[in-house]
C-alpha cells in the first residue's frame, strides 16, 4: 500500500535530541527553541516567533491576545480543521462561518463584509493547502472596521502572497509541525506576531501568565503571575527535532513541489473529465503541502477512493464543514454554505510525501487517468 503520508527524517533529529538532553536544559525555551524561532524571524520577517506544542495552542494564544470575550464574533471559513474555530469558542466567541470560493477551498473574500457586525472582533483566514487567501481585500476590510486578522497558516510554511511570506501579513499567524506537514516535529506549532504591541504579552501568555522570560533575560529581578496564560511552550526535545528539519527546509520543499507539479501537469495534460485540479491564483504559490482533486459529483468520490485502495493507493477526503458539525449546528445561523459543503463531499487528497518514489508516483497517476477515462 502506498501510504497517504510518511514522515521524513533528515538523519539528525536524534543527534540534536541527544545534544539537548546532554545540555542539561530539556524544558522549554532553551537553545534549540531560540534557534528555531530566530530562523523564522530572520528568514521570513516576523516581528516575533514563539514555538508552541501545537498549532491549536498557537491559535488559543491568538484568541487570548485578541482579547476575545463572550459575545464577540469571529469570522472563520467553515471548511477548515476544528482547531481554527475551537480556540475562539473556548474564549466565548460566536463563530460566524464564511463560505469558500466555488473553485478553491479558501475563504471567499467577497462574502466577508456582509458578515461583519458591531460585535465582530476578528477575521481568521486559512491558507488551505498552502495556497494564499486574497489578503489585500481581507486587510482592507480589517482596517475599515478595525478588526484583527489572524492567518491560520498551519499548512502554509514557505508559501507566498504577492511575494510576501504567508503568516507575515495579518496581525498574528499560526503554523503546524504535525507529522503530516512539510516540516515536522511529531507534534508542535508556532505563533507568529507581526504587530509589536502583542509581543510582550504573548511571551507572558506563553509562560503561564508570568514574566519569566524577562526574568531569564535579566530585564527584571524577579518574576510573578501577571496575566492569564498556559504552558504553551514545547520541550527542547521537540525543538531539537524541529531544528533538524529546518536545516533541510529548502531540500524538502524542492522535492515536495516537484511531486505537486508532476501531479498537476500530468493530470492537466490528460484532461481529466470527472475531477477538477487545484486552483493556484496568480497572487499565490503552492508549497507542495498537499495535492487534491475535486470530483465533479459527490457520488464519484467514495467509489474513486475505494478503487485506489484496490490499487494499493491510500487516498483520503478532508474536512467536514464546521457549520454542519454536531457541536455547532444549532449555534450556526443556518445560512447555506454550498461551496464548503461541496468540498466536504468531493475533495480527495492524494499521497504526497518526501520519499514518494518515482515508480509509485507513476502508478498513482496512471491509475487515476485510467479510472477517469473508464468512468461512464
């Protein structure tokens, strides 16, 4: 069976973990944590980066930093992972779900302004598959209505919008280093901050509501509990693993993008009749995170996935629209979001990982093209 995903190891992960253990400092915010954070700040231009134990934790930090309170509204695409909404629900927010475009899963910026009310506090965009949302329009709306913009860039490392790194455009952003992502640490995430006014408080929230980081830098002579927060920072073991990956970022990205392009070009040449290809707008780029097809009819998808399994290919569908979830259905205002629902019913993710062999890639492509041609 060709797996959907296989975590890639560079070969230095255990070496760096051993170095972290030997250093005598294996709790959070040690030398590997600082090395990783500096890498992102220097490479992409964030004002401040803080590693977290997950992207979910980073989103929860965003919700706290946004001062979300009961009754506040947050606009979020329905087609996303539950963490995008859950972080704000935990702070008491009402989630106002937005639809996707009809041709790609990202939030349809044309629909956002009509969702803004006096209670709206923030807009959260999700760069699905590492492909950028239309950020100029979103930022213009945010400025007009004095709203915060948070980029859920869980899938979007090393991807761009008009030459700007994703995650550096909104006020805050979040990333994931889960084992299914391009750069991994098993679990793990990061908060990116692009507005100076959030930097100091973010460190406090990150360190259980204390000014402990300032104390260890020698900026104050004692530290104490001064704000809300939690234990969001990961151990040095996670950071050491992540550093081995970051050293190989461009090598990993080059290979993953080659696989993505191979899928796209082969399927485009074959002119698939029953499956649509991903859309990459002119303002964005693809970062080789995931490759998907969208069946032209919902009933095609399950049969397609079953057929691939008989050919030893593990393909999967993805998100279920959050507005239709058991937990939030009764809280949703019952607007119909047809595009989000269509991706829920029709999107298929294909295997894409660093060590996907050329022979396996050929087999997947050949199988899909033949299946499409033989469909009634």
